[in-house]
C-alpha cells in the first residue's frame, strides 16, 4: 500500500522536471528535455504494475490497468500531456505542499 507521503514525494519529483515546450519546433515532443519526464513515467507505470506499457518516438505513453472485477465494464481512458508552456519559466520549480 502506498502512503500519502510517498505519493507527494513522487508527484513533487515529477513537477520539478523542466519540460518546457518550444512553439517554434516541428518535432514531437518539441524539446529533448520533455523526454526527462517521459522516460521516468514509463518506468513508474511498470513499477506500479501497469501492463502493456509502451512509449513511442513521439513520447506518447500508453499502459493498461486490467480490471479487478469479474464482469464486463466500460473501458476508461485518461489522456494528458506533460509539457510546460514556454510562456512561463519551467526551470528550478520548487513545489510546496500546503496542508489544509
């Protein structure tokens, strides 16, 4: 079982990674530093037991969480992106957790 502090530590380690995008790039991802988050996310998904974990040449990550019930249910998908807008500095982020 994962405790609250483990989740906070994992999350804050990810948000510290500079993933600033480049609006002038024709590549996907638009900067090499976006791979600095993509690769650890793939390893994290594997570590937590996801199946069929993959990453393609565009840093699109896919994984499957098998159902834990014995009857058919609809498939649920989650879609997200992990780049940071170039309108804001993505360097030296120092997240703070404020309780309550």
